[in-house]
């Protein structure tokens, strides 16, 4: 396993973890016995046991077809139906994936839609793709979510105008419920190829289903390896003993810190390509735990960029925060800093050192400073930023979230709060009953 969890700067004592052992065991039992609230949405827990290999094979064939024929894949979806795919695509691909020249790329550019209600965004997007070869993957479990539904109405027309009904039908793929919802109905009527979001997996836990796997596979990332990493994590993190399970140590640390007044968890990274992993993580934890007037507020910063903004707050602001640092030990690309005769920028002391080395020292220095500033720091370290570790990390965070939620005393698998804005918006829009 290429993931390690370090709590040596958490300010949590051994006995505090010991007090948690039993609660962890109970949460583990609730989750694995499927006796607790939300258990009908725990299909992600042992996905390897009921993974649909036939559908996966069909998905890989479709991804290849899209790779061979498209300049652009447009992924329409919001929340759990979009963030996981984007997180993995951005983490594992070239930093400027969409900017690689056409003759040098082996996969289409990937753009996202249906995750906002901006007419400007959509108009700009159509301007970019109007003369290009386009495939559309529309993703919605309920099939009724307003943002992707509105975007898809425009894309359906765009594709039909561009390719005719028959041509559009071949280039639109719907990922949705196996039998219910407007999107499923639309797909049936129009003959779109569909992929299934299993009934027992909720949106934010669905990245390892076709929701994430199809767009990720289109971008030429090895999804077999992602699944391998996730399934390995599934095995490793089944140990109910807190001290033998790093995933549970992370969950326990969060809850201990929360009980000590730390209301905000800040996920930090030192790699720009991880910024959407943070967005995915925020959705996972925010939507899972923020209930019944409880919950840790999940925030994120991208270092070292944000050390020049939020760094001040973290160092000296209100002490109601803790940090979880997502660190990559070894990257497959790097640059060595050169020597300059004049040394006007006074950087010759770094000549011969890599940029990653400087980044590593920035992390170590920041951690020391923040710990000195009374901010508990947890560290999740990945050996490498690769498919296997990304699969393991996804599972690590999903399981820790479920366990942490049960310890907190909420249902980590529902999201009743997100209905409120919809109700008001629909009323203001005059939606018929
Ligand atoms: O995690 C969740 O359940 C949500 O974030 C959903 O993924 C999001 O609201 C999109 O829902 P749907 O896939 O039904 O369009």
C-alpha cells in the first residue's frame, strides 16, 4: 500500500486514541453489518465483490471509441456526478492536459458542463467546440438535477443540429440509474448508450463506478490500476482495530480534534494538480457530515500558492482549525535549478537542487511553523502520484468519511439539506407541482 498516515503532530495523545478504540469498533460494525442509517448506500464499501466486469469491458470499448473519434468529451454533471472524475483526470494527467497540441495527444480534451447555472459559461463552451468533433457524457443518478438537465437540453440540440438525430445518438452517452429518472427515459427514447450508477452507491461515493471511470478512461488513464488500488485498500482497511488501520486512525483523529474545538479541517496540498482532489474531498466530507447542526467544515488550500494568502490566517488566526496535509513523496517529473554567474536573484545556494526538493522543504518548514502556531497537523503521504495510489486514496477517504460520520452520530449517506435551495429556487421559477 502506497499510503501512510502520520499523526505525530496532531497533539493527540495515545490515551485519547485508546478512548476511541471502542467507538471505532462500533462504527466499523455498523458500517460492515449494514445495520446503521444509510446502509442502503454502502455498495462502494465492497465494490470488488459485485463489480460489473461486463459493463466495465463495454465502458473501456466506449472510451476507446471516444478517444479515436472525439476532439472533445463534454462531461455533464454536478456534485458527485462530476467532481471525482475531474479530480482524477487533473491529478494524473499532464498539468496542461487540454492544451497539448492535437497532433501530440492520444485522447480528447475534456471539458465539464452542467455544474453551474452560468449562461456565459455555456455560451463560451459552445464557441470553443462548435467546429470540433464532440462526444457528450451526461451523468445524473436521479436524472432530474436542474443544472445538468439544463446543460443537456442545450447539448442535445447542439449535437442533433451538428450530427443529425442518428449521429447524435452515437455520440451521447448517459450514465444514470438503471431504470428510473428522466435521463434514463430520455436515453431509452433517443437510443443513447447507457452506463449504470448502482442503486446502492450515492453520488459522492461513485467515482469508481461508470460515473468516474468512463471520463477517466477516455483521458487515457489506466482505470484497471485505479481499481486495483481501490480493491487493495478495501482489503487493507477492513481491520476493525484502530491502531492497525490507518484509515480509521484518520477518522478517529478528526473526531478527537473536533471534540477539542477544532471545527475546520483544512486539506493542504503542494501540487497544483491535486486541487480538484481537494474539491472532491470537500464535497465528500461536507455533504456527508454537515448535519444536525454538527460537523467539521472541510476547507482546502493549495500550497505554496496559498501560503501567500491563507497562510497568514492559518499561522495566526483563530485556533479552531487543524490541517490534513496530502503529500506526494515522489513525482515522476522534476527540474533542477541551475547556476548563474551573477546570482542577482541570490538563488545560487539552491543550484543543483530540484524544485521538488524546495517544495519538500517548504512543506516541512510550513508544518513546523503551523504546529508551533498551535495548529494540529495530520499527514497523508502517497509514495507516488499514480493510478494505483489514487484508487487507494479514494477508498481511504470514502471509508474514513463513513466511519467518522457514524462516530459523529449522523447518517453519512444522505443530503437532506441540499433540498432547501432547490425548493426556494423552484418556487421563484414557478415550477409546476
Ligand atoms: O453526492 C451526492 O449525492 C450529490 O452531490 C449528487 O451527486 C449531486 O447532487 C448530483 O446528483 P445527480 O447525480 O442525481 O444529478
